[in-house]
């Protein structure tokens, strides 16, 4: 009762002071969250999609300008058709809701060619409708980091570049117009990055949370930001004296 009052941390100020411009999320654990509750995996994705909206809005509210989320990987097609269809349906219905985010520019990163024609039209419309807005949300869809690098190299070759540099590749990635992710967060208790932002994430700080994605809260985002703000980023160099 007379315990010390917990000091309130100003997370927004931490974001600014640590220059945290771009955060990326590997939203893992939807299936396990549902199974633990005796629900079908699809219910986990539905809860995950709801939480995605909350987390993305929160990141914006604390001043993070760029958010990237891993919604569907090139490997996720191996899942049962019913589950793939459920994720696609969530994305499809989100496309209309996304218009409520009046200050967010949407970009879908990944190879959208095999997607349903109707979804592709909605993606193209949403991207052009929201162009040039203050905040940026990249949704990785049929995305693979290696495939992204291969396609960037191919484009450079097609453009006749013979002596390809790192800058040539960076300029041909889906996220060419974004700063590289400062922080990549993976939920669900796994310690890997699963082909996500392989090139852009070369110097990203990594943060792993045991929480399953539908249960990952804004307080958990705060914990990741606090951890990030306490790190020393040297980018291969030495500490500044
Ligand atoms: C990983 O959890 C999650 C996915 C493969 C899909 C993520 C998709 C969403 C959060 C919904 C996307 C919708 C929008 C609107 C962005 P998992 O299924 O691998 O979980 P598990 O490891 O517990 O099985």
C-alpha cells in the first residue's frame, strides 16, 4: 500500500530520442492462441487481424512513422486451403476498413501476382488513394526476403547495370522509399526472422516476445521500445566517444 509509485515512462519521447522511425512485426502465434482456447486456427487469425489494427494505431500515436507487418509469407501457401482462405478474407475485408486510417499511406510489399483478381484491384486502389500521406504502413503479402533480393537484382540487370552495388539493390526493393527498419519484433516465442526483410534488416535491432500475437498489447510495444532505446547501435563501427 505504501509501495513506490511506478514511474510513468514517456514512450513517445523515447521513440523520438532513440530515433525509432521504422518498426516491423512478425505477427506470430495466432494459431496457438486459438488452439489454447479450443478455437479453430482461423479464429486466431481473426483475433490477430483485430490486434494488428490496435498495434498499428498505437505505433502511430507514439510517433513511429513507418510500420511493416508480415501478414503472409511465400511459404504460407503450404497451409491448409481453409486457413489460407481465411487470412485472404481478413485482408480483403480490411481493405475497406483501411480507408478509415486517414493519415496512413498503405503499401503492399511482396509478389501480389498470384492473388485473387478482386483483391489485387482493391490493393491497387488503396495504394493510390492513400499515396503521399504522413504515416506509412507496409503490409507484407506473399512476401519473401530472398525473392525480394532476387527480383531487385533481376531488375538491375534488365536495366543494363553490370557492376551492381548495394545501393542499386536497395533502390529496387519494395521498401526503397522507407528508412531501414530500426526494430524488428517477433511475437510467439520463436527466435528467428523467417525470411522477413532480409536485406533491409541487416542492422535492425531484434526483439522477441513470448506473447502470442492476438495477446500482444500496447504495453508490450512499450516494452520493446524501452528495450530498443537502451541499445547501442554501432552499425559495425565503434561507440562514439
Ligand atoms: C502467424 O501465426 C501468422 C500468420 C501466418 C498470419 C498473420 C495474419 C494476420 C495477423 C491477419 C492478417 C490480416 C491483416 C488485416 C493484416 P501462426 O498461424 O503461424 O501461429 P502459430 O505459430 O501459433 O501456428
